[in-house]
């Protein structure tokens, strides 16, 4: 009996292919998860997205193999993540669990810049701090649905009003992302009730530096960005100064979204990630531009923030239960 085993670095193939009956001779395809990472604390073990194994007639392998390689790996990753957290009732824990599956994945900036025409970009193998949070939240909230539902929610989170109408329709300040998600009823900004103080700051970092953003060379786009900055700045924001984080970190829960406020004039947030509790302390799970990968901060959150130049404190948001 001739048997060949092929290993393919994607997550899972469509179920229609998994149901093919084994024939002799045959080829076995084993589709593993790309990595295995420490599981979340509430599971007490290692989190693993299982592989799939199926067999096809050997004579069909040369025909199907190119199709398997050309399959959309991001859609496969998304569906597998949704399935892996479906049994978890708490949506905040779902998002944290999904983010943990991305530990070790590379940090890459600018993954949403795909040419002049604005489009919805799905990239689940490279992250910056923003896209790690955004993808994990969108997958967690649609875990009981499918890939199409995830993409629909991703667009609603990423674009003002959920409409793709050019570069300025994308949300470019993370406080704006929080503001829209809160208005959608998906989360609560808990910073004020956790003891935060007023974060009185005018957000205009982008419009004051149009040379850094090629799209802002167009007057209409620059004007639209300025209007978005004004809307966000009008909101009453709060933050927790870095010297007060240690005293209030007991209020932070696993899966809370943590924003690290910026010292730069006109800039709201320098970084963001998820809260992860270990040994009674809060750590930050985030896509690190310094380490060039998704990591858990080596120090507790309070020490981590003070060790990072340019970060003045934190804001904290929490996803609402799916079925209150």
C-alpha cells in the first residue's frame, strides 16, 4: 500500500473535503495549527487549536494540492478561532483566548495600507497592537456565527458607521474605535469609574503632520480627518495616571482592553492590548513593536507602563456580555 503524508502550514480545510472517504492508494492531508501556546488561566492548561486529518485518492492529490495551497488561510484561521472559543460564555474571555492563540505571531505595521483604494483587509498572521485587539474582539463576538459575520463586524468596528468610503472613513484614533464600539453597545469605557481623572487633550496629531500620511495630501481627506478629530476630542475622556495603576489593578479583569495613553501632543493612545491576570497581578498581552511579535509583557502592567517612554497612564474598556 502506497501512502503519502503531506503537511500544510494552514489551519483547516473546508468540511466538504474532510468527508472524502479513504481509498487505496491514498494521500493523507494533516492540517495542524501553526503554533501551540500556553492556555488561559481559567483552563489551567495549554490552548491548542486541533488539526484536521483527511484522505483523498492518490491520483487526485496533484490536482487538489495547488488548490489547498491557494486556499485563503485567513478565513481558515478565523473559522477555527471561532470554533475554538464557542463554548466560552464570557465574551471578554473569548477575546483573550483568541489573542493568546496569536502569541509569537509577527508584529508588522501598516498591514491595512493596501494601495490607494480603501478596502477591508483581513490579516490574521501579522499584527500591530491595534489589529490584534480588533481581530480578537470581532472573532469573539461572532464566535457563534461564521466568517462572513466576522468580516461584517470587523468592518463596523474599523470604519465610521461601518461604511468604507475612502481613507478618512477608517478610524485612525483608538479612542475613536472605543467611542464607536461603545455606541454600538459592544463595550463600556470603565476608566472613570475605576478612579480615572480627566484626560483633557485635543486630538489632532494626524492633521498637524500631513507629511507623515500620504493620503492627507488631498485637502478633502485632510478635512475629513480634522472633522473626526474634533468629534473624538469633544467626548469627555478619562485616564488613570501611571503612578495610580498599581493601586487600582485589582479592578481590571481578564480580557479587559487596556489603552496606554500617550505623552505626545495631539495623540490619544500610544499602545493597546488585553489584560491578563497571572499570580494576582495584571499583565499586558499585546503586539510589541520592540519585540516584533505578540507577547505578554515581562512585567506587571503598572511596571510596564512606567518603563515605556512616552506613556502616561491607561484607559480600560470591557466588552459587554453577549446575553445580559
